[in-house]
C-alpha cells in the first residue's frame, strides 16, 4: 500500500514539472519576441520565467532532500503550486494568442 505522503509528494512533483513545462513554453515565446523587437520588457519576462523555473526546480530538490521539513506542509505547498499552475496556464493561453 502506498502512503498518503508519497502520493502527495508525487502529485506535488508532477505539478512542479507541469509548471516547468509551461514556463519553458513562455520562455520560448518571450525569447522569440525579444529576438524580433529587442525590447527590455521581453527580456525581463524571459528572465522572470527563468527564475520561476529555478524556483520550481528548487522545490523539487527540497521535497526530496528535506522531506522531514516539508512533510508537514506538503499539501499546502501543493495548493500554492496548483495556483501557480493556473496562473501560468492562463498566461500561456494569453501569450500564444
């Protein structure tokens, strides 16, 4: 039988990976826009998305490296990551249009 903690760990890691995928798509859009327009705004969006990728990678690392610290708050962290996923999905939808 799989423990609830492992299910939450897997789900939270999956949400982070979805966020990284969405951010990768946004970085592609922002890089393409920066290449065409040379706008500092586009460059700033690209860097911002890159920092959010770093944040999600750090989350994944800390989930596994510091499980004892995260195990008590994992469901709340997953909720925060789900909210981030919804925001990134909305931003991706708007950016692709």
